[in-house]
């Protein structure tokens, strides 16, 4: 039996124990390590909200953590307590963007008694469950990564809602009812996502080089397949794995539980159909949906594409885009501001072109704009945007295709996130953003998640990788 220590990852002092649960449910313990006066120990008064009855900021934070621990504990079976080291720490942040959280297992194990597969890494929480004994015994850690007896780590960005220069205008939502406002980030959904990573929803391979951890596969990538290379990840070379990690739209999860259950959670696939000209005509499914405005429909919106003037659309659009789908370049102002400018000019839809050579526009919300957005909008790659801009007489339809399932390949296997620019904390260890409706384990926490009620396909991933999951 071998252990490896991990230092991974991205998104009231004392131990908080989980409330009583079913006998076979996992018991998840929160171990707060914040210093006095901050994080879990912040005494600032807060009014109860959304079922959270805490009267201080620190207590409300602890209550949300405890709710997430309770929800995950009900779903998993383990006779060994799972301890999460938890803290509210300043993370990378600016007025317009932020790292919400960082998380992951504290260590990984292989070749322990009860392991369902030899020479394969498992997160310590799952390994403990399968071994039926604590592989990292001892007192709870007194700080991050020290001494390493805990099972997983969750850092939440404590500057959000506290430091006005961090994601200005936004705050965490501390309710327990999936009811965050437009300028709030649902902490419960964020924690359910981050705890999912700590429980094993991630690979520990080096995504830049494709090298396996100490030369051994992990149980997560044992279920990952590249449709272009035509191989499972453990069968690839390091170079093939590194190439696959940025093979956009072509990497899928092969686990049978997820594939069987995907139709329960995923809807029709959003499609950009270019009707004319013939040189670029066809269906395109690689684009970014907006986090605001109406959803696409099966009937869709059809119109001629007109380039906005100014193309950046950060001021009123001066040319005639009425009744058309406006083509706009990313940059300078928010995506919602651009779409609002097109809406005010009479456009029936918007296509925003990325201003970088690779990747997709983020298409995030802007809570400072309260005017309702009534037209659909999507973000496309720079390459596709240039092709549309340079072609004559472009007519498109933005719609849903009921014959395809969003975020899956031709065999119904759910796609994993493999952006063209490798992101060490996100690549492969999330569902692809083409999944609609959005899933809990996508790289961004999106509006509409119902984390207090469902973890959608996450439990099925855990079934696929060997966790004993409660019904």
C-alpha cells in the first residue's frame, strides 16, 4: 500500500460534527483552520437568510459548510469519517474576476486491501471507505496541509463580499435554498462542487505533460476516452495524454452509470446552424451559451448576420442590425452590455466572437445591468467568427436539436472539459460547458443549479469509480 501527498487545485475554531444520519451514511466533519476574527470566526452580524439561521458571518459560513457535508454524507457509504480542512482565504481576485475556491483530496492511495483495481490511485476518502479503516489516522490538522491527517481541503475566497476590490458588486449567498440573487454566488453550490473534487471527481495526472502520478493511473482517468486518438487514457503515451487534454470537444467519460443516467439530466443540444453561404454551411455545436437572457428553443431564431458598428459594441450600435443577428467582438465591456446594446438596436440575437486565438468567450453575467435581456446570445471561437465575418450573405439559426443530447458524443457519452488552453485546475476534472442544463461539476458555478436538491451526474461518476453510493 502506497500513499502520495497532494498539493492540488483550483474554483469559530474547532471541529463541526455532522448531524445524525442513517447508519451507513458517510460522516463528513468540517475542520475550520481560520485564525481568530476572520473566515469562520468573523463576528460581523448577518440577518438569517434562506434557511440559514446564523447571526454572524462566521456562523452562517459554517452552517453552509455543514449543510454541504450533510448532503454529501447522505449520498455516500463509509464507515470511516471524512475530514475536510476548511478555510476562507484570499485567492486570486480583481474587480471583474476571481478564483472562487480551491479544493481536492489531501492524499491518494493505491494497492491497499480492498482496492478494486491494483496499481491505481484513489482519493484518500474513497480509499478509506473501501479499506474500511482510516489510512491517515491522527488528530485533525491544525492548518492547511499540516500534518496531513485530514482527507480533503476546501479553501473559499474570503475576499468576496468583504474586500470591495474583489469581484466588485458581488457577495456570497449564504442561504441553503438554491435562491441566490443575480449579484450573489451560491456558496452551497460552490461547496457541493468543491467537495465533489475532494471525494474523487478529478484526475491526478500532470495535464501539461500527460505524465501519470509516479507512473500509475488513477481510477478517474480509467474512465476517460479520446474519440480522435481512439484510446483510453491509461493506454496512451504521455504525449498523447497531453495532446488529448486540449483536444476540444473530443474527450468523453465512458462509465456506464453516467452514460445510462445522462438523459435524465441533459436536454436537447444547442446548435448554431449556418444556412448560407454553402462554403461555411453546417451545424456547429462548439460555442458558449450566455449566463443571461432566454434559453434557445427548438424552433430557434433565424436571421441574417450583420457586423455591429462599432464592432466592440460598448457604445450604442450605429448601423442597422434591426431584425438581424448582430456579430460583435469580445473586449472592453461586459458580454451583457454588448447584448443589451444589440437588443436596444433591434437585433433578434447576438454572436460574440472571441478576441483570442483559442478558446471561447466566457459569456458571464453582469449583475450591474438590471435591464432584462430578451434575445439569445452565444460566444464563438475567433476562427469561426472570422469565417462568418468574411463570408457573404451569412444566414444562421440559433436553436436546439432534439435529436442530439447536449454535451455528449454520438454514443451518448458525456464530454469532459478540454479547452484549447490547458487550465491545470479545470482541464479534464470537469464536465464540458456544452452540457445543458448546466451540471454541478462544470468549471463554473452557473445560475440555476439546484445543489440543495440534486448533484445530477456526480453520484454516477462516484458509482463508476467504485464508491458505494446510497440510493
